[in-house]
C-alpha cells in the first residue's frame, strides 16, 4: 500500500530531474553575490513578478519578517488579518525581533480584510499614545480561509487605500502561483500594486527549501542586510536555488492539476455521511472539512485509521481537518483517499 501525504504541500520531495539540476548547479559565495545560480533565480523572480529586484531567503516566515523589518521601525504597527499566516503561524516574530506591534482585523470568508476594518485600524499618528501604522499585509492565497484567492479589484482597492495614507502594502504570497493560475493572470499582474511580495518555492512549486522576496532595489538592498542579521546569509546556496529555478520552469502550470484533484476529493468526501466541507473549499488546492455529530469517531482515532490505510491528513480543530493536494498526489492517491474515507466512516 502506498502512503499519500495530504497534510501540506510542503511535504514534497525533489524529483529526479530537480535533483539532477541541483547536482549540476554552478555555485559561489552568495553573501558576496558570487553564486551565479542564486543570481539567476533572483533576476528570474524579479522579472516574473514585475519588480526591480528579488532576494532568496530560507523560508516564507523569514521573507515576511524581513519585509516587515525593512519597512517598519520599532514601535510601528502592521495591520493584518486574524487568519493571516504572519499573525497565526510565525511565532510573533515581527514583535519579538522587530518590536513591531500587530493590529488584526477579522478576515471575511473570501480571505479579504474589509476596507472598513482597515480604516478603523489605522492609528492617529499625531497622538503620542498610539503606535504609528506603517504597513498592511494581505495573504494570497489565504491559507486558513481555505486557500481563497483574493479578488484583483479588491487588492487594487487596498493598494489605493494604502497609497492615500502613506502605508506600504506587503503580499504574503506563500501560494501566489496557485492564485495566478486560478485567476488565469500573469503573476506580475496579481502583485503589480504591492510594495513587497513573498512566495514559497517549497509549497506547491515543489522545491525542497526556500522562498523569494521581491520589491524595489533599495528595499531588497535593505532586506539583504536584514537577512544577514537574522542568520540567513547562506553561502554556496546555488544547489538550492537550482531547485527553485527548476520549479518555476516546470511546476507552475501543473498547479491546475492540484486544483482539479482538490475538487474531486471535496466532491467525493462531501457525499459521505457525517462529513461537511467547511470554509467554502476548495478554492485552489486546500480542502477543509469537519465531522459532524453523526460520525461516531473521535479525531485521534480518525487520523490513526486513515494513516493505517496510507492516508495522512492534518487536524486543525477538535473535529475539523485540512487536506492539501500537490505534485505527489496522483489520481491513484485521490482514489485511495476516498476509499479510505469510506472504509473508516462506513
């Protein structure tokens, strides 16, 4: 029996072709800007996103942290959604390491942060009692809103909102290419109004390590220094950058397949007794579902029995679960998963 891991799209292993690209990578010392493969990845990313420059960082968490630190001083404040990754799952790094406070506004179900909420969140910088608002963070796709894709018109409205108030706009695009594929838009159009952008190479794109941070040349120059401060000044890292290049050249358009398989899974699961699809998923490659009271099985037992049948999923609450499709989930994996659900819940 094969095992199919639906816990996240971070679990993928490099393919043989990606490993070959990594093995053949020409490398140098990236801290000295002498790694030609990293330089190529950064230039390639800047061109793809329509930005002046890019920086290779170890993770999306580091990319988001550097983006905030490069645009905020200690005592400043960043506005983000209550379901945002920077707020929920980055260990409070912007506050712990940057002294930057977080003002959270509830996300709507579609992943957006209402403009009225953003307006309320902006501080009065003339009042010495209040921190100074400097930055707004949007997440696209929005993970805990079910992989929701932000409406481009909404992003434009937020960009104009920020511009009128002298605020920066950062897009946490961990799964940015999932959004671009779902919108059938060039990724540069999806982020054209953002001051800074991150995306992960290590999620749906299938690279083993790394994220990219993009913005102006001046911003990236500052970000490079901050990356060094945070211990992210890696040396002959072209071995990893080569995987990122391969991913961008070969794994973007195939994200559509992940979206189709997520829909197939959701359709099959929704027909089972005791199961309810939640968070209006799937929008892209993420499915959330819950077991209702008619399913007479507890969460640990449910996870254990699925694992015994070669299906790994993640719980996000007492009776709610997340599944993510990715390049290692085949049609066979979808079929095996649905059969396992039927066996466990039957």
